[in-house]
């Protein structure tokens, strides 16, 4: 196939300037390990694990073989009132990784679906315990919780919301956690725990008994790696407990080792009531996501329904799809056999030191990072996002893939990366940002 504008026109691409892309396409035609290859044969170091998905590197033969075998045996099993062995096995393996007391998992197909599922579970839980008046939700400015109507409503990134006026009512936003005085904080910033008191003020303003859940990303990812200040998540937990509010951690990016442990809840030692997860669940090989809940939530919803009745009227045709489960089982086995979560924790200090070595550059205004994820803010150009958009293109053609949101680059290497790969990422970033 020739890659020209007219041959690419039929695909309406997501979150993409379609006209600009099709005039000058950047196509990833092959992946292996920590590299991609473009349509011209150029080799590209993957600095963002695809889109924070491919923690074990690309095209792992173990996952490909597991999917191939599954497709030969059982390509689809209807998930409503039926089942297949793989989904139960995968649920068990996921629950071995989640915090203690989270032993029930609901499978979906994307992080966006996981968030909307968590919204419904929260409402169903409160209704089952006789508090159906809890229909309000709290999120944050600069939050990203996917692109379905529920997640868009929770989201706090302006461009993701401004076109869509018909979002879900009853959502209130706390302030984000980026503070001027915390510039260039490596790890958790010292200042900002007080920002969690926004939740207390919302509870006092609207009534704590009207709030179903508070949704937060432990590390706000797509907005540019906003690491929680020390004490911030702990304070949210206290306020939720005081008002009977469920605390939901959106770990679509953080989950499965990005913070050095299976989940950020364990890294920050704060127990949520619900965790959403996706991306690295299958190493990005097949779309899949999940929602893990504290046992009391599952037991309350199930116990409130009559015997032999459906307890939660929710699900998707492809919930727990057999091939996705096969990919997930293979991915989790790789993470365990190769100790990749531990490897991420061991590589983190070197990664953060090298990324923070860029702070001497005038073009960079802030760097943040934790585990194996970091955000770099660029001084804006003539218009917001213009500089970041151009830099992403320039980096691609100079051998490095980095995910950008506006003028912020988010670096999140695969867990199999070596120190030499981190060095190469930093060298390319320095050269291209500096215009060399």
C-alpha cells in the first residue's frame, strides 16, 4: 500500500489533526521490544510504551501464541448468563495483584468503559444500601477519565469537554494539584495536601450524603504526570470515610507496575474502594479493561437482589472476551516471570535522574516524575500546544516516540528498557528540544 493522503482518507483518526496527518503521515508499521519502525524503515525508540500500554515491550511471542491458540479453540463466548474459563482465571490473577480485600473484578474493553462502569457500580452500591440519593460525583480539574459521556463529565481537560454540552449533570470539580512552588519536584511534592480539602468544602456545600464517589488518578497521567503531593491522597481517604463517599482510583495508566508496584494504591499506601485499570492489562496487545471493587461493594449489590435475579444490569458484548483474556493471562505471566514490576522500581531512580538532567534547558519550564513516568513542560510557542505538536513530529523523525498533550511530553518507557535506552531518549530530547 502507498501511504498518501488519498489512500488514508477513509479512516477518521482519534485525537488527531486529520488533515495535517494525512498530508504528512507518521505510520508505525512494525514493533519489537522497545522499538517501532516507520513506513520508511526508520527505527523509533518507544519512549511512552506505545500509549502507556506496552510495559513488556512490543510483539511478545508469548502473547501472540496465547491469542493464536485461543482463537483456534474458542473465538467468542457470549458473556451474558454464560461464561468461559479464561475470564475466571484472569479475574483470579488480577485479584492476586490488587490490594487486600479487592477480590472481585468486572471486565470491560477500554479505560473509558471501565470508568463508566465504576460510575454505575457506585450508584448501584448506594441504592442497594438505601442511599439512592447519592448521585453526585467529584473529580478534578485537569483530570482525564476517558471519553464516554460519564468519563467526559468527570474529565477536567477543557478541549475534551467544550464541544460536548450534553455531559452528565451532578459533577463537581476540585482543583488540580500542580503548584508553582513545586516545580521540578522529583517524586511526591512537599506542598499541596491542603488541596484535598476541596472535597470537604464540596461536601459541606452540597451535602456529603448526596455524593456517591470521588474519582482521582493517583498520578494524573494524560494531563502531564501530576504526582500527588505528600498527604494528599491520605486526606482524600479521610474525607471520603467521614462522609460515606466511595474513593475511586483511576489506574488506567498507573496500574500494572508503572509506579514500581502492581498498583499506585500500593505505592502510595492508600486504599481506594474501586480501581479502574486497562492498558497494560494485556500489554496493549488486545483492548481490555477492568474494574476491581472492595468485597463489601460486590456483596452489597449482589445481596440486595432477589435470588436468581440479575444483580447489575450492565455489561458489554465483549466483556471478558476469550482472546483478550488469553492476552491478559500471558501478559501477567510475563510480568511475574520477568519480575517487571520490581524491574520498574529498580530502574526508576536512574530514569528520573536522567530526565531531570534536562532541567537546565531554557525551553523546559517544569519536570515531574514518579516510578517510570515523567512529564516535561515546554515553554509555549505562538499558540498553546503548537510547540508540543511540532516537537512530537520532530522527535518521531529523529527516532523517538513520546506522547504529547499540548505542550507537555509524557515519558513512560517499557519496563524492559535498559539504561542505554534511557540515555538515548534523553539525548534525543535534548538535541531536538534544543533545536540541534
